[in-house]
């Protein structure tokens, strides 16, 4: 077999060259605490972004839905039409403007 300069993968020489670094495992208490705080902060930022995006998405969907008229095939429209509602009308009490406030003086 002769003298080969390549180290055998089973020999200790190869293992001595490798540093014993475990980046995912922390043994120090302070380091663990700092990693936990950083992870919580990152989660909070992601959650706040998703909430903000959800709010915007809800707003867009709400505006889109409110811009469309109620379809005449819906049950809600059928109920309203039985009560006298016609397309283009508004719901609620009709007001002709502000009424003047009358103060009664107590003497």
C-alpha cells in the first residue's frame, strides 16, 4: 500500500482539525436569555406586520363590498323589499335637517 499523505477519515488527525463549535446550542444562561429576547422581538415585529396587512386588506375588501349594490337575489334584499324598501332609498328615519333646540326656562 505505500505511504499515503491523505489522512484516513477514521483517524483522530481529522477530528483534531475540526473546531467544536455548536452554533445552535447555547450553554450560557445570559446567551440563552438574549437569544430568547431576540426571537420574541422578531416574532412581535412579524405579528405587527401581519396585523397591519390584515387591517389594510379588511379595509380594501370592506370598501369594495360597500361600493357594490345589494343584489336582488339575496335574502336580505327580499326582506327589505317586503318592508317597502326600493333600490336607491335610504334606511332609517327621514330627517329634513337640524331642529332648533328649545330651552325651557324654569323660574
